[in-house]
C-alpha cells in the first residue's frame, strides 16, 4: 500500500476523538456527538462544494460515530463520491465506509458497483485491491451477480500483480461461500489449479483456500490439484528454514501453507499414480521424522507450528488408512503426546487416536497405550480431556481387554462429571453386550451400572438386558438370583425394581427352591418397593404379581388381598386401577389351564441389532459410533441374541406377540457406505457384482448409483453418505407388495431448509409397470436430526429400470440437489420355491425355448467361497435346493416372481469352476422377457 503522506493526517478528526474521550458522562458524549453531526450535516448541505480532504474527514467522523453505537442516516452519497477520487487515502475511506455501513439492499448499490468496475479495470493494483476487499467485505448476492465472472479472469491473468491475485482469490472464496450457484469456474478451473505452482507463496496460500473449498463441492473437476499439491508440499517439507525466509515462522517453513495443502489432500483418496503416492509418503515420513528432532527454539510459537503440521499429516494418514507403517508411526507419535504437559496436545492426541483405533492396521498399536489412557481418565483435571479418554477406551476395546476397560469405566462412573454420565452408561452397556463371553458377567455389569448410575440408565439399556436374559436359557437362573440379591439393598434405584419385577415375574420359579428366596419372600421384597415407585413401575409390578399367581399358586390369596385393597381398585390413576381390577378378576374366575395359557412365559425376542447404538449416536451426533465398531460388534458379539425395541412393561408380558416396532430406532446401526466418489460398477458387469464386493469403476453420472448394487442381495443398509447427509434404507417385501423405510440423517449442526424428496419412475416404469406411493417428509431437518419416509411399492408386471429418488434442500443458503437410484429390483419380488430333483429337471426341460433361457459365463472377482456364494444366492430371494444337481459343486435355485398380473417361475443354476476361477450362470423362466429384466437386475 502507498505510504500516507504527512499532510494526510486529519487534525479535525483527532480533535473530535480527543473530545469524545474526555467526556465525563454519557450525556456529555451524546451532546458532543449531536453537535458534530449537526456540523457535518450543514457542511454536506452547504452551497460551498467540499474538497476531497474535507469529505474524507467528515466521512471518517461519521464512521467513528457509527462504531460508537450511534445510528448514521446520511453521508452515504459523499462516501460513494470518494470512490471516484484518484487519491488513495480518500478512496480507502470511501470503501471503508461502504464496507461497514452500506447494506446489500441500499439504493446506492448500483453506483457502488460502477465505481468498483472502474477500479477493477483501471489496472492500478492498489485501487484493484481496495475494490476486491470491498466486494469480499460486503459479499452480497448483487455483488456476486455483478463480479463473479470478472474476478476469475483477474485471478488467472498473466499480467495481474501478486498482491491483486491474493485479494482476488480470497474475494472469490467469499463470494463462493455466500452464493455458490453464481460462482461458476468452468473454463477457469485448470488455470486456477495451476496457481499452486505460482512462484509467490502468498498467491499459493490464498489460492489453496479457494481450491480446497471448491474441491469439497466439486471433487472431480479439481482432482488434478492432487499432484500439484503433493509437489508443492514436497518442496516445502524438504526445504530448510533459510530457503523460505519470508514465509518461515519460528524456524518452521510455511506452516500455514503446509497445513492447507495437507487439508486439501484429505478431500481425495490416495493418489493412483505410483510416483505421486511415493512422493507423498516421503513427505509424511519426513514430517514424522521432524517431529522427533530436538526443537530449534524454546518459543511456544515454534512448537505450535510444528505440531499443527504434524496433526494435519496424521489426519491425512488416518484418512488414507492404507499405509500400515505410517499408521503405526502416527500412533506412536500420538502416544508421546498423551503425557505432554500441554492440555491441548493431550486432548488432540486422544481425539486422533480414537480414529486410529478403528483402523485394522493401527488398532493393536493403540491398545499398547491403555494404561496411559486409563490414568488420564482418572487424573485429568479438564473434563473435555477425560471425555476424550473415555471415547478412546471405548474405541480401543476388544475381546482381549473388554473386562478391564468396562471395570475402569464403571469405577470412573462413580465420580464422573454429570455432563458425560449418560454417554458413559451407554458405552459401558454396549461394550458389555458386544464382548460378553460369559453372560453372568454381562448381567453383573448391567446391574452394577444401574446401581452406580441408575438415573442415567435409559430405557434402552434395561430393555436390552431383559431381552438378552429372555433369549438365553443358561443365564435366566443366575439373573433371577442376582437381581433378587440386588433388590435387598435398602436404597434401590427404580430401574433396578423394573428389572427385578420383570425377571422375577418370568423366572422367579428358578430360585424358589431356596427358602431364602421362596415365592412369598420374593413377593414381599418386590411389594416393599411398590410405594416408592412411579406409576409406570407400579403398573409393571402389578403385572409381575399376576405372573406370580401363575408361577406360585400358594401366593394367590396374598396377592389378591393386595389387588383388592382400596389403594389399588380405587386408585386415582386409571391405568393402575384397570390393571388391579382386571388382574383380580382374572385370578378369580380363570381356571389353572387358562391362567397358564394367558400368563405363559414370554417367547424369545426376534433377533435384532441393539438399539443402544442408535441411542449413543443420537447422543453424540453424527459419526459418533464408527462403522468398524458396528461391524466388529456383528462379527464378535453375534452370539448375543438381540431383541426388538418393545418396552419391558409387563402389560405386554401377558401377550405372546408384541407389535413390530418402527425400524427407525436401529437405522444408525446400519453399515455405512463407501465415500462419495468411490467407484461404481458398470451396468455391463452387474451379474458379476452379485458374487463380489465391488464392481469395476465407471465415470460419475448425474444419477448417483454408487450404493445401488449393494442392495441386490440385501434389504437394509446405508444407501448414500457424504459430509452433509446420510440416507439409510430398511425394506421388506411380500409377494408383489413392498414397503421401504428411508431415513435422512443430517450429519451437520446446521438446519436443512426446504427439504423435499421426490420419487420418479423413468420411462415405462411411470405409466404401467411400478406403482409407488410416498409419504412426504417435513421441510425442516434440524442439525443432528433424522427424519423418516415410507414408500409403498406394488409390482404390476416385470420391470427393468429402477425408480429415482431426488433430494433437494438448502444448506447454509446453498441449494443441494441429489438424485439416487432406489434399490427396487425385480428379484425383490421372488418367493422361494422348494422342488425335488426330478421335478426341477423336468421343469427345466419344459422351458427350452430360446426366449425362456439365458446363460452367461464370467470371471470370479473373489475367492469362490461356498458360504459366500450360498449367502448371495439366498439374498437374491430364491430357494437354494440341496442334493438336486448331480454335480455337488453346482448350485441350483428356484423361485416365483410375484406380480399383480402374473406369476413368473424361475429356475437358476450356477456352475463354479474353481481351477479357472470362472462362474457359469444359467436360468430359465416361464415368461419370455423376464430373463432380460433379471439379468439387468443382477
């Protein structure tokens, strides 16, 4: 910027500011301001024209008065006039006044835009920078419409000075954030990316902020920046602090630029080019090596700069999750920070290690720091650090250390901060269930959890322990004995009474042989807690009492006296009164056989995923429970029988069948998708994909079908996920009807506005093949919230195309538009059919017309494991027929496609050749066109 000459000092402004500061009271200040405003107004309205210096001085005074908190309703035109001055100081004050006081709806905006255009075309770098700063500071949509196409041209022009390029890049970034739909790079994309090669480090630093923002929204357009970013990072990392003197900060070369480059690389998967990837790995190794070197300065700024680069490098290593050596080194480096005297470093180390714990390459390395993390949980003074330590213990837990970690978390719960107790309870419950080998340990853990932190044990937790006890015969007696002992404590939490009432009502007979826990003792123990409990718990206990009459006829008279008492049959609560009256009548008139039938033991709950995971994720927000944890839970904790989300209220105990819950509760426990932009299988190889985990890559299209093919053989999962939105699916099909639940999860903390979803059927699908009825969702989706939509589907006749789901919403003012293929395929309407060997081949020979038979031979992409092939064939919906084909290596299946207009029989034969790693697939149909549609589906 040009130096301000001595004559440019505004003495009148200095005197005015001094007068304001010397005012003894608020009234004196207002009086002085009003006097000055009257003087300025008279000067502006006077006949005598003011020179540029006077205008500048008076506009400065108005600006100062505005900053003191007083309204300014004049002087705007004088400020606009200053923009046409050729003096830097006058133009600067004009732009400053406009940036602060002029809003986007001002009538002067057109005059201001004209002045800015003149300065941008003046080729005077100082004036151009002032104009660009004003555009960025105001950032209105009107300015974006006026200059969004002009600024990229200035940015990439060869004769633009470096200072102007910096301002232009940051100005364009501001406009893109406020009005992304107006900033279209188009032809400028490649030239903007090549600014990463600019010789001026300031230009590179400004440009990379712009490129990172653009890459997050349009990764494919800017993917060429990866190699340039790696090249620039390599030059910075390998340079000495003396090589980049102007951009060296306390002996660390270009720390801000290094961090931005590493952050940009996190927008993309690992480079496919071997040379680029090798160079990047070298850079990351160099950064890790430099972190081990002795510090070159004792100043805190030096360590802050080094650590900032190190943590960004570790974030990139974690993002790639493909270099075992780097992951282990990163873990070891973070382990050193766990005992650092700086609290912020300990916090960041714990947070990063939580992510590392989910990687198969670094999980074991993270586990070596378990003692340090446990110590942090016990001794840290900062609650946020203790919370991160608890998160890390949860993330590093596996079957080998589960008992130790759960014991430590239970111990910490007794003194834990109230703000994190509920989350800690959920984590202990999940770990105890996931890694329970000994079910008695699981029961002990949950009951201990209720004893220590009963107020924070949600319904999902004690529902879950009841579900598991009911589904496991080997633990029922132990659970009854343990809960009986727990209820004997003088101060017993109400959740313990609920669990005790339910379990003793079902399995109290298993411990009734001991005189210390005889039926009457059990009843008296439960009834002693009755008057201390809330209405829902009293209702549960009344249901337990009627169960006791069935289990222990000798307690009938005692329990009937309780039910007959005025406090029950005349209770002010309608629910309690109704139960008491109905149970009393039932126990009086029903025969023993009828009573035993009505009050029989609860059947096992249907096996389901745990809803506690969903509870924890809702508590923590999006991304709280990693996918690896969920998948590991399915693999290692699969022997725990799940239960539905039915309430444990024993009013339901009298019924054998509970209503099916909404699938919404467990959506967040579904498996996540691959990142956006991952390769999608091509239509030509869809059949192969049924027998593999992923297909070959295709270029991205307007319709996103990345998640479509994974659902050919399954009905539940995450269809789509990016930084903003997660879309999950649960679906069920019966004959020619289907129902699909769609779950839209807002992964951000910002509200989605104008949220709309539209299902369309392309081509013939719309008119006469597939009928779909949708229930609309609310237009506002709060941050971290999830909304549900239900689709009812009817298959009229066979079809090939899939319906399209279009989602539109506004995020931060920017319109988001997404179109996905819904996984509704013809095989969803298969009904499996059992057939004998003779019937199968007789029917096969009958379907001999060329239009009724199709065959395809293809290469197996993965090992042809028997169980995997069987699972995928069953996932298609057909019945897998054993001992039908003469060759035991072959697989044969049969099914009927159910449509409204007709039924289409299908026979399928899969012949694997293990030596050649080839699969031959043949199928026949009673309908001549179905084979084409089924192949299209596969």
